[in-house]
C-alpha cells in the first residue's frame, strides 16, 4: 500500500471525528460547559463566567465577556476579557495532552499564544507561551494587583513557562519583556521619587530551579538610566520573592537640577556620575543600597 493511500485512509476517520465533535458541540451550552471544564481541569484554581460562547468548524471556540478569577495566595486576581478565541490542536490528543492556540482581545491590547496540559493526572506539566505587542499596562488592574505597585507603559515581549503554574517555583522558562514610555511606583516616600519614569525598560531572563536569572535588565530615562544583573528567588506569593541584584545607576539632568536630590546624588555618585547599587528585600518592598555588596 502506498504512503499516499495510507494517509488518505487514515484521514477519513479523523475527519469523521471532527465533524462529529463539531455537530455535537453545536448542541452543547458551551457558556456552561467550558467554565465547568476550566474549573475542573485547573483543580479549582481558575473560575470563569461567560456571557456567550460559540463554535465554528473545524472546532474554533469564541468566548464573549469572560469573567476570570484566579486564586492566588493572599488575594485573588480578577479580570473581565471581552473576547477569547480558542483554536484547539486536536492532533495533540494522540499524545495525551490537550493543547490550544489562543487569541485574547482586551481593552489594554491583545495577547496570543499556546497553552497545553496533560489530559490525565495532576497539572504539573502545563505549557504556557504568550506573545504581545503594545499592551497598555495601566489598563490591567490584575498586573498592578500582582506587583503591589503602580506601573504603566506600552508592554511588548514574550513569556514561556512550563511546569506547575499553581506554584511558579516549580516552573522553568524564559522571556524578554520590554516596556516603553512608562513609569513604576517606588513606594519610597521621597518627594520627586514617588515614581520613576523611563523611556525604555528591557529585561531578559531565564527561569529554573525556583530562581529568575536576569540576563539583561536595562533602563533608559530622564531621571535615571542604568543596568542590573542578578537573581530573584521566587516564592509562591510572587510579591514576597527575594531580590539579589547589583548594578549601576546614572542620574539624569532632572535629578542633578533638583536642589535636594542633586545634592544627595552628588555625594553618592562616583567619578563619572555613576552610582553602584545593590538591590535587596522583596518585590513588594525592595531596598536599594549604595555599593555592590
């Protein structure tokens, strides 16, 4: 039997299964079935409510006005997503995994990526890949909530995670994050330094063994520019993750022109105007100390 004929014979039952699934799904209340499936497969970690859901051949699913609540230690993360498109990869079912491409439209911007997990057993091998461009961080309260501080700007980049997403310390992955024309709250309580604006913030990292290895962290701004390297030791509650970084800060003209801050910076700066610093503490309460200790 030729290879071409064999493929033709095998494609017939697969096509039949897809048609059966499509016709069956048309009669299912997907706005009820999908949230229940998400709750069950996530072991109660994710709760979803959907205003409307539909399906198109060969099985793409559209969810409208999806309210999502993710259980997080300390506080839940909630969001309403106007539109989610799921494009299941049915071929992955043969490997014992449920996998789908997804496209998410939100007021802050759009996301696309892939998510997959095993059909049976605990969710310890979940794959999540996300890509976005021009995502407005200030329009995403869940991000502010997770970081415990204000942050704004246009976000672009990609994130790859694999492992037990319920416990990020058991995950591995990598990513590149870029924020343009933004700012981040300092929570220092110093006049003029309630937040630090920047033109560009770029960060690339590698995640493994419960640690985020910052391969590159650079900032360009009118108040400060600089670069950092180091590690973030992750905790189950992200805001409690411990920092161990060192780097160089270069004060901008606005800082030097400030009567009080300029005097303080002038004392701290080395020749050439740069300030060596180390960052300790946690993501929720970072401590910036002069020197590279």
